[in-house]
């Protein structure tokens, strides 16, 4: 017997500084809220139970090159508009976010369990980053976080959630021959985990936190003092991998798009460069989304 509804998974990207996070909240703009509003468009008219479910939750200010959501649609609507029509109608109702792929998945599919989530953090935008840091030096510090550890000292622990996570990879992110940050992948992350790792990495490279202290904190699951947390504005949810919903946006190289921070800049000069760096970051994401959409034509 044919079902009268279908479950649709879709890949989307968004600029995090336009939203108060990804999850719907009362009286503020969120990614989920915008998606659910777009689903009420005449060309889609989603089912009453079609509240969007998202694979990863991101805080205010965190960008996403790729997140994954899903919803239910009347089977007649999906048969009529298909993937391309769904993408077109959704994007007509969205601003600062883009749906760039969609596919039908099995009924009741849950986007939360994922094989792998990958984030990128642009360390060079943080005050305290040393422009002379080599890829080898950065890689040495990042390697401390690979493997299964108790990340109590590097996360905001929520009640009822285990602080133990397994980081599959943590490696330098380099563009135009220089390290600009790092890329980290795991099945799941804790709240603020990547941002706290980012700040610890910069502190170790600056010499005011020892690699031994980081290793000890990972081993015992706590730290004697707050190790700090880096800004959300330089964090991007880069990709998510699922067993069933497989989306490929292709690869867009930043090349020389991401400018290096000025050497020996004072606070005012550094803030001016950060404003430029934010625009570069958004342009890179828009290029990624445009390429993903163009491959469908």
C-alpha cells in the first residue's frame, strides 16, 4: 500500500550570524524557524507533522556549509515538484540560508544519528594567533585531541550526556600554503567542544598553556582552571555524513580568498581585518552553495 506522505532529507547551508542558533526558539529568528516557514509556501504545503528535524544543532554565530534536515511532504506534492522543485520553492522563501540538495528517504528517517560530523575553525582570526606558526607545529598540538577522551575540560557538559567522545581526525586546515585553522571530525560533539579546543590550541602555540596540561586534562576529564572558549564567529559546520542520505557539494578551494591577518597589528587594525575576514568566509560558503546548485542544472 502506497503511503500518502514521503520523508524528504535535504542539505542546507546558512550564515550563522543571521540567526539565534539552528533550533527553533520563541520570539527569535532561527534556521529551523525559517525552514518551517518556507515549508508553508503554496508550492509545498507540507503536512501538519512536517516540523523540520535537523542533524546538528549550532549556536548563534556558527555558520554551516552543510547541515542536514528532513521533513514530511504529501506524496502527491513530492511527485509533482520533485527534488528540483523542492529546492527552488524552499529557496524562494529563504534568506541567509540555502537548500542545495534533496532526496526521498525511508519513512521516519532520523537525521540525528550520523556517521561523521566535520567542523572547521579559522584560528588565524583569533587575537593571539602567531602568523609564523608552521603546519607541523599546529599538527603537533592538534594531535593531542585525536582518539577517545573525556572532554569535560573542553566542553559545556549537559546533564545526562557522557563527556566521552572519540575524535577521528584533527588536522591543520591550510589555504594558499599557510595554516589558517583546523578541521576536526567525529561522530558527535559536545556543546562548545570545538570552540574550547580552538582556544586551547592557540594558547599552547602562544606558550601560555602547556601541551602537558592539555594531555592531563584529557586524561583525567577535568582541568584545574577554565581553559577558555573561542568565539563562535570563526566556526563552520563543514559537512555531515549519513549512511542513507548522501549529499555531495563538490570541493571549492579557497585559494587566496582568505587573506592573512596583518603582522604586528594593533587592536584597531586587527578588528578591521576581522571584518574583512568575515566577508571572505561568507563568500567562500556562498561559492560552495552556488557550485552545489549549479551541478543540478
